[in-house]
C-alpha cells in the first residue's frame, strides 16, 4: 500500500524511501566476494554482448536524464559508444541503427507511448533491446528482449524521484556487467565498485538526515521566478533533472545547462536576479573529476563577480567551494560515476520544499500526468 503515513505527501515519502529502494535494486544483484553482477533477465548472450559495437539509450523526461548518466557509465566502464535520444524524437528521425547494436529503453511506468513506439522501431531495425522499468509486466518489459527492474516500489507522485535513482543504479549495474564481459573491468575494480554501490543507501540516508538544511534554503528562494542549474559531464544530467523537478512541482522557470556552456549565451542572464545551483563535487581519485572541479571553481568565481547568488553542491570536506558559494550543501564522497545518484537527492528535496512553501499540489502538478500513454 502506497500510503503517506508519517509524510504529508507522496513526493517527500518517495524521496525518503530511496535508501530502501536502492538496497532492493542493488543488493540482490551483486556479489562482493566474487566481484560479480548478476542480471538474469537480460536474455542476450554473453557472445552478443561481447561483440557489441554501439548502444542507444532512449527515454522521456526524468528517465532520459538517467539515460544521460548511463552514457558516461557505459562508455567509461565498457568502452562502448552510446547515443542518448528523446523517445519522442528517436522514432521520427529514422535512427541509423541495426544488428550488432543494443538499445536500452528506460521508463518508470513501462507505458510511455513514445518509448514503446521507439522500442518497436529499434527491434524492426534489427537492434537488440533491453527495458529498464519500475513496473513488472509492463508493456515495455513484455516487448523488449530483456529487462532490468528498478525495485523502487509504486511511484505515485508525478515527479519521478526513487525510480530515477533506481534507474541510475540499474544502468551502473549493467555497465559493470558489460565491462566485465568485455574484459574492460577487472575483478578487483568490480569489487571496489560493488562496495561503493552497497554503500550508496547509507550515504543517501546521511543526506536525508540533513534535509532541514535544504528546507532552510527553500525558505530563502521559494519566491524567485527563475533558476539555473549547472553541471559538467555526468553531473550535467543531474543539473537537468534538478531543474526539471523544480519546474514540474513549483512552476518556477528553471533551466539545466552544462557549466562550460554558460559562457556561450546564458551568461548574459547571470546577475543578482538569477540564482544558480552549481554541482561542484569532486572525486579526488578520478583525474577527469579533479580537472572539472578546478574549472567549476573558476566559473563560480566569475559568476560571483557578476553578482550572482550561488548555491553549490560540494563533497564533504571541501574547503574551496564554501569560500566562494553563498550556500553549500555537502554530500558524502563517492566515485565520479556514482555521485550523480547522491547529488540528485538534495535537488529533489529543494524542489519539494519550494513547491510546498508555494502551497501547490506537489503530487499532482497542473497539466502533467504520471505516464503519457498517447504519442
Ligand atoms: C512524465 C512524468 O509524464 O513522463 C515524468 O511526469 C517522467 O516524471 C516521464 O519522467 C517519463 O515517464 P516514464 O514512465 O516513461 O519514465
């Protein structure tokens, strides 16, 4: 039963359910001792997966943002080039795909018409297909070659939260699974990542325990009319989803943008009237992350000189970001490819508290539905 016991809305309950949802999605599928990922509903042979030359990820809304993080995970861990598409675009652009390729369709409901139509198109063109869904027996899961379920439990609120973090966990599991089959990932690296995956629920609980800090930020900003969310690389999809969450539930105009792109146009908007939320976390063990972190500090300095207000997401223990940003929300350290699963949680909380303070129907925003079953 999906009740709102203890919580005033489904949305906040579902945000707080994420640690358990992640445990159910991750734990049954990994063996730390063996460094193994077990995905027994893929129904595609190891030989076919080993020979994979390209992948497509297709989805709508928040599910597509998960797919965008999956692109980084697959390319880094399995060495396979990945394209990501809006489902509503994929089916109409005569996608150049075919045999020897795998197309992954991500859909919480498993009933989104554009995503179902895209899966049918991909199969028609000879691609193998896998569905990542939160609803067992849904249309997409019945029609794809294989499937990976997020075990998030029923997601009632129109804005997707626990399904989203579950989708990113499933994409990472598949990237690790594929990386091992293609011998890109050693047993030791797999064990390291599995340990980090198993630590995610506890780290999510740490973030949720500090939810009151995010609520205080919402008190300061719930009256604003515009917001810009900025993130680089695998953090850009999280900036996109943070903006989408705020838009969906609070009706504030919010935009997600790649941090490095702000100077090509959007910078003209950035002054004291446009609050920025910048993802400025850093995985000290990941060279690319350290380089991007330094660039983020430079960008933040520039935005502050333009008079902007900056709310930053930083890694626990960071000293430089709080010295530059007006407000800093800390999240526990995690590997670069897994930190997006943690980073979205404060942004979900922010969107919820802002919408609640604006007195809106946070579970059923105007004009939106949970599953768009018509194209
Ligand atoms: C929208 C929902 O209607 O559909 C979003 O409001 C969701 O939350 C999007 O991300 C895609 O839905 P699904 O079920 O295909 O993931």
